[in-house]
């Protein structure tokens, strides 16, 4: 006969053993039903948007080479740890695609960015007509993420493009497909990229996902690689960044820094930066972009005056450069970049997806003209 204490102890032991057995059976069932996946480490091949590939890096997915740490400002260096603009290209006939990635920072989003845009991945594929079409996106819930990004894909062997996070850094990234599927990593295309140097807007705030930034839209529309040198709050026409840019055999340099500058800074730094680029790369077109007029500036006189002064300063620089014989120089006005209805931003400054699409449409004809013969 058990005593009450012995009886309770026996029930506790049996309950614990049952829990362990249940957990083991569940794990065995999960293991037996999980498909066998062939994993492909992205760092084993090169990807588009990752410039300076022949120079040492502190981390594989950093945008800038290691040598930049001692030349650019600390803020620019810290912001360069994100893989903004980088695109992983591959071909597969898989019906399911997995991703396994770890992030540099535990914070997955910002005030005006979602986990999908700040820390997630965005997948596109070529349609039957050769155009890029959206497939799926994934936003992580924690610093490491392993799971299916898309399943149930229609049969077919396709080219895919996977956009990397806009703000968080990537420590590692693998793409998985069923072992029976074909998988071919694609190296960067041998065509000169469009290089964008700018602010948080270039950096992706506030796109809903990485593929919706205007730089990414234009990359797809022109079917051309893009190098994104957007540094939130720190796109200021710095000579140190210009020194790095000239190492890139670009199709176009787009300088879009005015949202982080005032008129005095524009007058001080614009002409020297353009001359720096032109001296090292005499044949690469250069595009100067005015800042977007904030949609509420109609009711904020000081903000409106700031835009007026910035625009006037950039036009003065442009006129000076043209008068001095600088060739292949183009200009994009800012007032129409976000539309004229006040509905193109998420917070009065940073574009929404609508704003990014609108400004891409304004950029497109100017860049197309600059690309003639490139």
C-alpha cells in the first residue's frame, strides 16, 4: 500500500516520463515529415550589388570594403553594414524554396520600417515574357530564421532574384530547395551597374519590402545591376565616399544627397564631388537630383523655404559645372518626385511604395537618356 506521499511521487514520475515520451515522439514525427533540403550558402558565389569584390571586407555582406572604415565617418561605416541593394540570383525548377539566415542586429524594424523591409527577404522571378515579377517576401520574428519562403510553385525552370534586407545586417544566408530539384547559382551579370549615392530614401525608408525601393524598381526596369550607397541621415556628398565610388566601373553615378543637406553644404560640396568623380572617370554620366519637396511644406513656410534654397543651390552648382565644360551631366528636379497630391510618403518625408514608384517613373527617362551607349 502506497502512502499518500509515495502515491503523489509516483504520479509525478509517471507524468514526467509521459511528457518526455510525448516530446520525443513529436520530435521524431516532425523529423520524419520534414523534407530533405539541399542548402546552398550564398557566400560561396558572388551576388549583384556587392561592389569592391576584389577588396578585403570585415563581413561578407558589408556594402563597403574594409579600407573604408578608416576614411568614411563612423555613422556611414555603421550604416554600410546593411546589404541594401544586394540581390542573390539563381535558377531552379524547385516547387518549394527555403531560406535560412541570421541577422546582425536583434532589432528587426525601425520607426518607419517593417521587419519585412528592414530585416526580411523579397523574392522575384522572371515571367514568361522575361519581365521580373514578384513572388513572395518573408519578415523574420527573431534574429535567426529558417523556413519556407514560398511553396506550391508552378512547374518550370526559372531565374529568381532575392533582395536582401534594407537596414539590418546579414551574418549568413542559405537558400534551400528539395534535393531532387536543380539549382544553379548565378554570378553577377557582366554589365556596368547604376550607382546611387544618397540618404535614408536611397537606404529604403519607408518601402514595404526590399524590392520596392526606387533603386530596385529601376534595376528591374532596366534589367541592370544596382549599387546602393544610401546612408540614412548621412548622404552628404562626402569626398571619402566619392573616393570609393570611382573604383566602380559604373554605368551612371546618381548623386541624391540633398535631403540630408542645406544650401550652404550643397554649394560647398557638390562641385568638388562631381569634379572628383569626373577626374577619375571621365566617361561615366553623372546625375544630380534635387530633394523631394515634403508634401506638407505648403503649410510649413520654413520647410518650403529650405527646399527652395536647396534647389537653387543645386541649380547653381549644375550651371557652374556645365559652364566649365563638364560633360555627361544630367539633372532631375525634385518637386514632382512624390507626385502633387500629398499622398506619396509614409511620414511626410520618406516615400511609401507609391512614392517610390512615382519617383522611379521620374528618374526613368533621364537615366534612359544617360544610358545610351553604355
